[in-house]
């Protein structure tokens, strides 16, 4: 099966008071839909910005990414990478979450997802710095 990966960053529009509830909703929907569609990945949240990697069959990644792009909880979705990949970086995660109050799953830090997670962190830091 051909695998496709999209990595993007976006600006968070969720007010601080609603963060916990909204992130919970996003993760619940992500894990349910991504599992049904064969999409895996990781979502990094750092107050000002989101960075996310989505991987799976092209049609599934497109379907999920279209919904995400239309989501009013963020804006300025900028795609940093999109293309075919030989294997999944987050095979075990329908959506691993890294953010305040959440320790990244340890297999994401050491497994094939580690370099991608490091990239997400760098991008989120850059987006935060640009915001400041
Ligand atoms: C930053 C961000 C990341 C998201 N990631 C995903 C995702 O990986 N998969 C997904 O299905 N929905 C994701 N969502 C939520 C979708 O935009 C949408 O709300 C959700 O899929 C709707 O699902 P439902 O209609 O089945 O409840 C994300 C939303 C945001 C703001």
C-alpha cells in the first residue's frame, strides 16, 4: 500500500479557557476517524501554534486534511511537507498528542517517529517566535 505524509503548522485560535476541552474533542474525533481511515500521526500543541503529521493512504490523508483545513479552531494552515513515504513514523498512533500536560508516548520519542517529532517541535517553536 502506498503511504502518503503531510506535515503542516497552523496558528491556534482556541482561547486559553477552552483549550483543555477543545483539545480533548479534537483528539477524540481524530482517534475515531483516523482509525477508521487508516491514518496515523502526531499532533503537537504549544499555545500559539499547532504542528501535525498525518500519514496513511493518499485518499484517507486527503479526506482528513480537508476537514482539518476547514476547522475554525485554527487558521493559516501552512503545509511544510507532502509526499510519499516508505513507512509510517507513528505506526501505533492514530493521533499521538504532545502538548502542555501531556508527556509524549515514549515509543514516539525513541521509535521511527522521533525525528518527525523533533521536526514538529522545531516548527512549533519557530511559529511561536514569529508570533511574539
Ligand atoms: C489542529 C487540529 C488537528 C486535527 N486533527 C484531526 C485529525 O487528525 N483527524 C480528524 O479526524 N480530525 C482532526 N481534527 C478535527 C477535524 O477538524 C474535525 O473537527 C473532526 O474530524 C470532525 O469529526 P466528526 O465530524 O466525526 O466529529 C483536527 C482539528 C484541529 C483544529
